[in-house]
C-alpha cells in the first residue's frame, strides 16, 4: 500500500498543470493590485462623504435661519446623482484597469 502512495505522489509531481500555475500567479497579482487600490478608494469615498455631510449641515443651517430659499440649496438631487455616477465610474475604471492588465 505504501508503494502505491509513493507512485501516486510521484505521478502528481510529474504532471504539473502549467495553466493553473499561470492563473494562480495572475490571481495573486490581481489581489495585490486590489489590495493596493482599495485603501485609496475607501479614503477618497470617506472624504467625499464627510464633505457631503458638512455641506448638508451648512445647507440645513442656512435653510433654518432663512438665509437661503429651498431652491438655493447646496445639496440637491443633481449633486447626489453626480456622486453616485462618479462612484460607479470610479469602480468601473478600477475593474477595467485590473482586467486589462491581467487578461
């Protein structure tokens, strides 16, 4: 039984699937790129959300004190839609760049 195991192990060593090794290396490189990019992405989006909430606070303060009218708001639907579109474009650019590099 032990001799059979040695033969099986020897057989596994002799037949190396080079395609899977290549995929594994590309997979590791892709993970490295994402690991480097993700903190920057998170920091940029966190900073954007902080700025948005500060602008929203100023907006509400100006509305409550009647300095501006509701039509003059800083944060309106077009600002929110632009932020959603920018985030989608940012994620798409990261995905396309990663796929282009490792395809």
